[in-house]
C-alpha cells in the first residue's frame, strides 16, 4: 500500500508600499508588496509548511529562522526548493499541492497559470499537480481592507519504497 501523508500550511503577510509583490513564485505588478524577512511570498510559505507538515519535518520557522541573515530578502522559491530537498532526503516525493490565496487585490486569476509553473518547477512536479485558487474576503477584516494577503495550502506526499 502506498504510504500517503497530508500536511496543512497557513501564512499571512502585511501589504506595504515600496515592496515588489512576489506571490506564488512570480512577480506581479502592483503598487504594494508583502512585508517579510524573505521576499514575503505568503503562498510559497504556506506551501513550504504544508510539505514539511506532511513529512513530519516541523515548520518553516524552524528551518529558516528570521534571525539568520542568510535568509534576509531570499527568494521563497529557494526556500521551497530546500524544503523539497529535505523531503527527498527523508524518502518522500510530492504527490500534489492545493492552495487558496486570500486577497482583496490584486486579482490573481490571470497569474495562476504562471504560479503553477513556478511552483511545479521548484517542487519538481508537473504544474498539473499544483492547484491555486484565489478568493477575496468580501471586504471584511484586514484582508478585505487590502492590508494583508493570506494563503492556505495542503500537500500530499508519498514515502518512496
Ligand atoms: Mg511567511
């Protein structure tokens, strides 16, 4: 029987002026960007946590502490690649990833295909095994006011024989 395991990830980052918006491993033209010690890519962080969770390998904060200068301004695609390397070293391969991006703006619909390519490329799986869904917060709360973007992700991994 296949040894399948699932993991869940969540993250939220503040939107601020003067930062490039990096989301799902791509750059999106927008007047604001996500604040963070790395590039602030909230979607990739949620995916990293889902993958680490599925493999029982802890969380992103434990592997990439925000007190370590090595991770200041780092592309979250590099963090994701490193997470996948850790999974492979532990004998896991990634089956699929599904994610929600909660953002009032910008609309991400036209960027989803590029995000799937970027995420699939970093994880080493077909973009068909990556799903990204965008939704708003109906104007409610900090996400609804455009002050933050959040992301949720689930991942399935399989222990290799
Ligand atoms: Mg984060």
